[in-house]
């Protein structure tokens, strides 16, 4: 069990907490990390990779060829959410079937080469802004060029680290420039949409093998 977000993910996987309850727990955990650590006795099964478990359940049987890559990316994404935005987050075990409230914003980056993969996020305006604030440490009160740049830069860091990890597996890939768009419905091939819950709301991670907008 590496960290408090792993404990929170185990609790969520075991359905000890619903979406609103887990967000409340994450809020408390950001103020006092001991709040989550003290929930450890509630975990009935110690899962060394609880995020992987959540992704596998959400993917069901439909992503055999992509599952290992998708799982590694989501694990890295959640780890960097904690490290770079100081945000605890957990992944739902059900794929997303609804859209974000409008206005919403999407950012994505494509990796192409031995591996073809697109990672992105879609978030409602308040959540998008908070992600930008947390990453930059700046007071950002509207979705402007700075806000978009911050979210794109965070994603670029994650995809860059992901590409390095894939290269260790002899899968070379180049990163395309980030893209963004407002109010989109994602339409990627082999697409998997996952709900991520945080202390300040939820958003979608989008996984696909080609651009989803």
C-alpha cells in the first residue's frame, strides 16, 4: 500500500463509500492525511494495485489488447495528480456514459509510433479551473490561455513520463502537440472513459488509440 490515495482507492473499490462520501473523505484527507490512513482497518483485502483493479473492472472484457497500456497510464496519471497538483483522487469502476455539464473543456495528447495512444481529460468549467490552479499555483478565475496551458502542460508531463515507461518496454512513441476543445463528445477508437473523483469534483479520463475529437 504505497500511499493514502491507494487506501482511498481500495475503500472505493470495496464500495465502502459512494461518490459523494468518497469526495468528502478526500477533502478531509487533503486537510489531514491521517484521516485516510486511519481508514486502513476498513480495507478487507490489501490490493497492491487498486487503480489497476478499478480500470480492469470498468473495461470489462472489451479492451484485451489495450488494457495493460491503459492501466499503466491511469496509474501514472493518478500518481502525478497527487505529486504535481497535490490532489487526492480515485477512479470509478464503471465506464462513463454521461457528458460533463456545459461548459466543459477537453485536452488531449497523442502518442504515435510503436504505440498509438491518446490520453486526455474532459472537465466541467469549475473543475477544469481548479485543476489549472492547483497545477500552476496561480489564482485563475476564468478559462483563458493560461488555464488551458496549465492543463495541457500537466497532461504533457504525464504523457512524457508515460512514453519513457513505454520505451523501457521497447515501445517507442512521439508526442504530438496538445489539443483542446470546448463542449465535445469524445469519439475515439477503442475508447474508454473513466470517472475520476477528487475533493473538488469529478472529471473524465479519456483513453483511446486515436484522437477523440
